[in-house]
C-alpha cells in the first residue's frame, strides 16, 4: 500500500484551492511544532511535488501530473516508483480487499496467545496505525461519510509566520476533527495558474479517497480524520485533533524550480503500489 507517511503532505495539498489571482513556480515549506519533521509542496506548471521530512532526516516524496491525472510515489532507497490512477485503483479493489483480510488474519493469529498486557500493547500500536482492534473480531467498523466534511468559521483571525489568516474548524459527521488557519492566496504569493493545478489535484485526491474508503478495511475508517474539505485560501496551520499533530507554514519561495525535481529519476524501476 502507499506509504502513510505521505498523508500529512497530501492533507495540506488537499486544502489548496483555485482562486482568481500568471503562472509561476512556488514552494511552500511546512514544519511541525518541534521542527523535526515537516512537508514541502512545490508547484511548477502542471506538476506538483509533495515531500515529507522524517525525524531521521530521510524524505519520501510523490509527484502529481495534472494532465495525466497520475500520482507517482518515489522510493529512493529502493530506486523504484509506484503510480496510482483512479481507474487503476478501482481495478485493484479486489486485490486490496484480499490483502487487507490477510493482514487482519495474521494479526489475529499473532495476538491469539498473547498475555493480556502484551495484547493491550499491540492493540494500542494498532490504534496508532489507524486500525480499530475491533476489526480483529470480525466486526464491521463504520467508514465515515466524507460527503459530510465541512468547515465552519470561528470568527477569529491569527497571524502565523507573518501571514494573517482566518481560523476555521473542520467537521466530519458533526464531529470536529481539525483546526485550520487559512490565508488569502495573494498573501502567500500563489498565482492563479498554480491554484488551477491545485484544483485538479484536489479533485483527484478526493476521488482516490472515495474509492479507497469504498473498499472498507482496516485503514478506511481512519481516513476521514486525515481529510480536509475545500477552503477558499492557503492553509498556514493545520491541527489534527485526533492525534494532536500540528503543521505550520514556515516559508514560501517563488524561486524557479528545476524541472528535474518533477521527473522520475533515471534508472528507477516501476513497482506495483499494492
């Protein structure tokens, strides 16, 4: 399955939307509260590069091609890449569901003879992975209805990284899941052309999420809290209320970006994303 470490970067991308403001390269760098990890979103023409920085200094990244509607996940350590399209994900639905069931069966077997303390520890680890332990008993865990995803203005404003922003709360099925602070696109120097690229990516990512959630399984029930709805601006802060993580916009650059950043490295092998 796709590397879940990319989820924070993708979450930020999903919040960037079309606004009426000439095409220019842009890079938005986000960091967590401690500064050890973070995300960078780069846009050049019809391409988007999303990077996720890890505590050990490593980085995972993906590329989105607006015209081809393709998401490419690049694994430098393995010199390989995997690609996702909407049709490709739909065609793999049966295989994904089979793999999910095999995973749950393996977990059941591992935990069957564990002492209570060790079992509780394993269940906690599963929750951290976004898996409800109830699924091990065969229970159907409800998948959130992302059609209920919405924002509600709080009436408050803030200044983050020198940028004024409006505070919004995100709700899913009536439950508050995230807090946002959203700035006007012009205040962070994002052009209309870049927003057009982001709008296509927004539609694409939501389409993938809907397909994935329709498959059910151990991760689908947890995906809702990672999703952000359409907002009229650029997020400079995102706080997930479930796990307490927070990412803030640290810097914005309008310098020209090398086209090589948006290409699959030469010699990398294509692998199955599943």
